[in-house]
């Protein structure tokens, strides 16, 4: 797509492909993820194109801010292309290592971008969709938003800086990481994954406004009161709901194990806790335990440190039985009956969990640790 004729100065090149489009609309540089039939699931080519175009726009005086949105009606982005990952690991290839390197570098670039980045978190925003949007400076949800990091369902662990984001969200963030539950717009804001609520009917006008006005002014003009957050304290304060506080107490300090948290959920009188326990029992035990360790670590780390840890975890998950089995059960065969390596959380040792964060051994990955910049 050619740069918009509404620009007032020459734009630098755009790098659009069939699966991601870039254009200038007034003084906004607009990224449109364009795989609507796959809910805009990310692949390596898309991530590389977004990274390259953002670097061009960072030096383009005609672009005052960037907008990230998705094509179609189902959502911004449903995550990474897990079918491609499955084929890769079954074949014994390492293309997924390259994908994660590129994706995590893009996440870091968005977080430190020198211009405002406005992410439209409409519809489904899962996994990699959180990574391409929740590190933006202005994050906008609507009533249709369903956001989450559901990686523990497929034998993987939250990544794309998600453990850092959720690690800074207190007990509710631990709950979101361990269960993989989808949340609505109110809870997305409560968890620190989003900033502002704009009704879906107003999003087209919001986007048009961004062509000529600042990101701050657009958000201030169109923001409405967000729906209630289910995970927030009853008084509407910054704390978590009482059942969340009760069950996840000590999770970030290391005083509560994943098995202990599940036991608390199972015995808590709140219906929400019972529902969470039932869901948690179906997740991959190893993934849940590693996710808890990740949010603990990254509640005290920088985003860069978290992404480097998450890359080590990603490489080890790709080599595991559980990730192959989880994708098979949920996406390939769709029998929803994964056979996890461990039958329960109590069987997952802390030694195994810590091994996911250890330095790489020779031959474990091409290129060693993740580098950012």
C-alpha cells in the first residue's frame, strides 16, 4: 500500500506484505495485521516486517505516532502460529527459535519506541497479540476485548514479556499467568495490559482522529468508564478480589508453591475460586509451575531480563513432550485430551522448573542467548 496522500512531507518506504500492511494516514503510521482468517496470528515474516517498518518510522518526521490494529472482525491477534511451531518441532527443525528471537526483539522495540504507539486491542488479543500491543504507550480496549496469555493450555509458558507485565500486576497477575484465563476489558486494564476503554462503535472515529491529532488527545477525548474488573477488589481499589488475595498470597515472594495455590483454590468457598481450580487442573502441570517461577522472577526484573529468560524457557518448551502434546490435543487433533508428562503439580520438582531458566548448554540452540537492540 502506498503512503497516504494526506501526509505533508515525503514518507520513507513502506514494507507491506500480504500478511501485514503499513500506510500513512495523516501523521499516523498504521500497522494492520492482515491474516483475518487466522485471527491475525503472527509468523516470522510478519514480525520481521513490523520490526523493520517501525525502525523506518522512528526516523520519519512525517510520522508522529504509530497505530497497531488488526484486519477482520474477530480480533487484533490470536497469538503466534502454533501450527507452524508444531510442524517445526515434529520435524526436528529450529525455525521457531528464529521466530521467537525476532518476536521478542520486536516486543522490546515497541516498549522503548521513541514515538507514541497506539494499540487497538479489540476482540481477541492472546499470547503474541499481547506482546505486540501491551508494550505500547497507549493501549485501547473495547467491550469485545478478550485478552489473555493461555500458553499453559498447550504446554507452553507465557512469553513476549507477558511474565513481566503480569509479574507487576500482583496476585491477579499470577492468577492470569497460571490459569491462562481470558479476561474482559475491565480486567485487562486492572492487570496493566491496557489503559483505556473506547466502545467499538467509536473506534473508527478514534482512528480518524489520530490522523490529525495527538495520541494523548485522542485517548482523552474518546475514553469511557471501563466495565467492572472481575479480578479487582470489591471497592474498586487497586487490590485484587478477596478470593484472589487469599489463594495467591505469597506467590510472588516464593512462600506459596503452585500445588499450594491449587489446594487453596479447591478449598476456598468463593465460586470463582472453585471455577479457577477446575480450569487449573486441566492445564499442563510443568507449564503452570514454570509460569509461576517466571512471574516471581520478573516481578523484580527489567523487561529485557524477562525477555531473555522467556527465550530460554521457549527453547526448552519447544524441545519438550508437553508442548508437542498440548498443540496436538488443542489444535491439530482437537481431542482436548492432552497426556502431560506429569500427572499433577505436586510431581513437578523445583529442580526441573529452575532448569528452564539456566544458561544454555552447547548445542541447545543456534546463536545462544537472546540479544536485544
